[in-house]
């Protein structure tokens, strides 16, 4: 009778070890599946983000082409335009003067943006990064669509920033 009890205890011990090993393998497979799912989500977000960037770049190129075709008139500067927090656009590099280009009018002086001429040192505009604005709006409880609309960004870009920094 004692031999049967010992054999039973050994079989029970082996069975428990086998069950524990199977549970560990099962949890490892679940972890791998979760990891693959996360990687797939990030790849999808990056693909959507790059597609949106490509579309925005094409729009920007079209705007630049349209700006080159339309002559720009010099606007008078006043204090109200300097006080508005606007994101300054960098001016394109000056191209070499071609023979076919007409010379600029002599009465028109070359305009320099106010942030480059150094005459307006007290009017400094401080801007926050896109990442910090997205995170702060998300902390305020706004949805991805609302944040994208408010910051004029793509939904994929907002989702990607929240995924990495949120």
C-alpha cells in the first residue's frame, strides 16, 4: 500500500510539473502574439503617417509653385501683425539670376522678415513643439480627431505621437 502511495505522489508531482511547463509555454505564446500585434500596429501607424506626410508635402510643393508664379506685393508692417503668434515660414534659398528674369524695380526695396532684421528684439515668439502640444491636449481629454483638427495635423501623426510619448 505504501508503494502505491509513493507512486501516486511521484505521478502527481510529474503531472504538476508538466502542467506548470505547459502554462509557461502558453503565456510565452500570448506574449509573443501581443508583441507581434503591437509591432503591426506601429507599422500601420508609421505607414499612415508617411502617407499623410507625402500628401502634405505635395500640397506644400503646389503652394510654393503657386507662390512663385504670383508676384508678391510688399505689405505694410503694423504692430497687430507682429503680436500674433504665427509660425514663421523659412524663405526659399535665392536662386541664381537667369538672363530671362526681368530685373527688380528700382523703387522696390528688398524686404527682410522682422524676425531676421534684428530691429524688433523685444518681440520674441516662443513656440512649443508639436509633441508637447499633442500630449497636453490629450491630457485635457481631447480625442485624437479633435487634437488633429485643432493642431491642423493628420490623425495618424497624432496617434503616432501619443503612442510614443503618451
